[in-house]
C-alpha cells in the first residue's frame, strides 16, 4: 500500500535561526518579523526547493536565485507558557508567564 501524504511542491526556508516548510497557498506561523497585515515579504534563505515529484534542488547552504514570496496575514501572540522555578527546602517559588510574539504568513510563490 502506498500512502500519498506528501506535497509535490514545497520549500524549506530559514528565518533567523529557525527553519520552516512553505507550501504554496498555505499559512505558516513563524517568529516575529516586521511588517503589517497585507505586506509582501521575501525570504532569500531557501535551503531546499521541491518543484516536481522528482525535481529537488538542495542548496549549499542556500539555493541560488531562489526567493520565497509571502504575505503577512497577521501579527499575534502564541499560547501562554508557564515558567515555574522551585528550589526545595528554600521557600523559593517563582512563577512567570510568557507569550511569544509570532507572525502568520501565507506562502504565495517560491
């Protein structure tokens, strides 16, 4: 039995120190970048690009001449994370919350 769960066209791109998979028409949640909703953004750090079932371009470290174009959907905060520090026998308990800033983008072309 063959499972066909893979996409025929996608790209792996880098934003800062994180890497994401971009599929045309799909949205991706990435770390916060500057811009307003509706702005076009270009990512030149494309690590891998698959354009057909048997056509894969692998960069060393980036694919030359490849640019991923996306538009910003919205700027938002991620889910709340609880940071709890506890030191036994010291009556020391510190509880903090944190919400990471993130940007939702829609991949248009690569």
